[in-house]
C-alpha cells in the first residue's frame, strides 16, 4: 500500500510538472506591465504569472504570521 501511494504521488507530481511546462510553452508572448506610472520590462506572460504566484505564496503566510502574532499579544494583555 505504501508503494502504491508513492507511485501515485510520483504520477501526480509528474502531471503537475507537465502542466506547468505546457503553460509556460503556450504563453511566450511578451507583455509590459504598467503600475502607477512605472513601466516594467517586457517579460513573457507565463513568467509574470509565475512571479505573481510566488509573491503571493510569500506574502500570504507572512501576513498570516504577523496577524497571528498581533492577536496573541492582544490575548495576553486581556488575560
């Protein structure tokens, strides 16, 4: 049973990697992002989306940690 789970996990990871590869290969058009008057460099659409995903994966847990920490401090003051 344990080997079956490893094989299924390996197949899932391989499928995910293939889907990401297909996404990157299908989205090679260059775009320029504009934000508050600032123009970024021309980058492929797939790279922009992956960078936004990675930024969200960093910012989300960081905000959760900060908010959790501040709520613990408030609970300590109330007790």
